[in-house]
C-alpha cells in the first residue's frame, strides 16, 4: 500500500506548490511586462505583453514538473530540441499558448494529472483575463469624401466617424474632397458608415470611397 501512496502524496505537494507558484509567476510576469514606459520608447503591443505573462507562467509550470528529477530535466530538453514549428504566427500570444500546451502535456505525461488539470484551468482563466483587455483588431483604410464644400461637411463627417468609435486622422483637405486615415474594426462593415456619410449631402450627396491599406 505504501508504494501506491507515494505518487499521490507527491502530486498533492505539486498541486499545492502550483496553486501558489503559478499565480505568483503571472503577477511577477505582469509587473515586468507592464513596467512604466520610458519617454521615447515604442508603445508596447498587447499581444507581446500577454506572451510575456504566459512565458513566466510556463517557466514556473515546467520547473514544477521537472522538480529535482534529472531524468525529467533531460526529457524536457530533448522534447524542446525536437520542436520545429516553421509556420508563421501572426499573434505572439499563440506561441505562448503552444508552450502552455507543451507544459500541460509534460505534466500529464509524467503522471501529474491533477497538476495538469489545475494548470489548464488557471491558464484558461489567465487567457480570458488577458484577452478581455485586448483591443479589437482593426484594418487601416483611406477614406475619401468628395463634396462641393469640404469645409462645411467636415464637422458632420467627423461626427459620423466618432459615432462609430473609429480612430481617424484628416490627411488632406482639397478644394472638393476630404481624405482621412481611418482604423475600422475587422468585424465592422463600412457600408453602414458610407450610407450615413452619403446622407449628409442632402440633394447633392458626397462621393465616398474606402481603400484598404496594405500591411507593410
């Protein structure tokens, strides 16, 4: 009976350790990722911040799995050496989730079933919190509004853009047109916005042209 109890006792210890260490790693990783930004440094991308937090958690999870076992340590190194993922990953956070899957798989493979389950639940909750703060992805457009009186129409055009909560910037102002740079959420369609812009002109509706900018 004693040999059967040893793995259970070891897993209970690992589970208690994980309950403290994984949240601690998330908090410390977030403190590093969200450190005050110095003037002149580039703005931090939310996906990169999220990935840094995930990596801190994964480092803690892998070390809990390895523990003092030299064999497990060599196993982790061997598995990491076999990974060759060459597909393009648009969101850096997805790379962190891949590592999360590796860590959970390692825990499951060495028999730490409850640790793997708890770590998965914690990571799901962490991802839910991180992604709830993530700004909506947008497409960049050049919006041209053709009109006989740009000065008179400008205020009303910008009121429509603000009503749709769009980020915009007036790029040029000609004798018969207004040209804006506009960020439009991926899920939002431009037809409804165009209809409201056209309706601003009354008997002489303005021309509205959207041109999506190609990503560099």
